[in-house]
């Protein structure tokens, strides 16, 4: 079942739960993202994760994918249990460069936060770069203004 994500320009994209069949499209999404976008998502040097890691993204506690009108995957969002505290959900979003700035990432975050609450998580965190991160502003707009900075992000 799909949910529509409203965009800032009045359009909407279909969002649904991820499936094994999405792996090829997920790999294409990563290949089409700039090193800057990949570095912002994975806090690395801008390389896409290996196939094994990408496959695991399809099987987190919540894994949502967003498709462009012609069907290509343009975004993915995940909720996974924190390794440090089982009551904490870690959320992450990746949006293809040409779809950024239109509200897709915020729409994915909104659904991920709501889903984490339904699953009973007491806290939701996003690990993001300390500068230039849209995630911080988006979470604040969603009513989650607590910001914690660590040496790595």
C-alpha cells in the first residue's frame, strides 16, 4: 500500500514499504547521488555503501521508499534500533540530488518518526553532519527540536 508524500510545489510522490525487489533501484539511487549527498547520509567520504549494506537497508524496522512519477526510486528512509540503547530509534533518509529541497526528505522523516512512535520507541535520533544538515531543521519543524552534537556529527 502506498501513501502520498506532498511536496512543496503541490505535487505528491508515492511512498511505500521497501521490498527485496527494490534492491536494483536502490543501487541505482545510490549511484545517481553526488558524493556530497552520500557523505551527508553515511558520514563518510562520499562513497555508496556496498551491496550487502544496501540490501540491509531494505530490512530495517521501518524501510520506506519513494518513487518518482515514472517509477524510479528517488528516496529511502529507515528506522533502526540504536546499537547503544534498544529504546532509541535511529532514523536516516537519502534523497536523490535532483529531488532535494522539495519536501520529500521531510515527508519521509515525518512518516519515520510517526512509525517509530507506533513501534514504541521512547526516543528518535538522527545522525547527521553538524553543519549544513537539512535534517536538523526538518526535525525541529516536526516538533523534535532537541539537538545533540557529538564530535562526529
